[in-house]
């Protein structure tokens, strides 16, 4: 895997996806590292879902394209020209052709558990006042 400094210095925005095969074990290792990113109260309130099945990738890409149309049909788009929206749409459609992609999900249940734990101590300190 690439060194951190190299990754930071070579970082760029991705606007096209490659269809090259990906090592799913290497992807899993990257996700395990990402899971350890700092978070409030060390709760890591996120989950990662790897979508590598071809049929499922197509279904997700279709959903994203559909959401794109629905959102932009209702949004105020005077700040976005047609070319920007067209490029976004191409990118979303291309999701079906990649070997895998990762869906990042926020898991609020982890935060709730932490907050419930803190509530016990808040009550204790309130009692001491």
C-alpha cells in the first residue's frame, strides 16, 4: 500500500472510474484502517458496505441516477450549468462498471449508546451539586 505522505501529496478528485480488477483483501484492509479514524468519544459512528456483486452495483447505480434526477429536478440549479450536471450523471452511471465501491453509512446507534452511558454520569454529578 502507498505511504501516507505519498497518498496525501498525490490526492486528486476522481471523476472517472476504472474497470480494473481490485484486490478485495486490500480493500478490506483499507476499510479496517478507515474504521479507526478519530471520532467524538471514540464512537466510530460509521459502517462501510462493499458492493462488488455486478447485479447489485448496477441496481445501486440506477438508484443513484434516479436520485440525481429527482434531486436536481427540485433543486435550485441556477449555480450549476448543464455540463456540470451532465458530468455528474456520467459519473453516477459509471458506478455500475467498477469492480467494487464502498458505501459509507453513519451509524447513530453507536452515538446513542455512548450518550446513554454519559447520562448515567451526568445524573451522578447533578446529584453531587
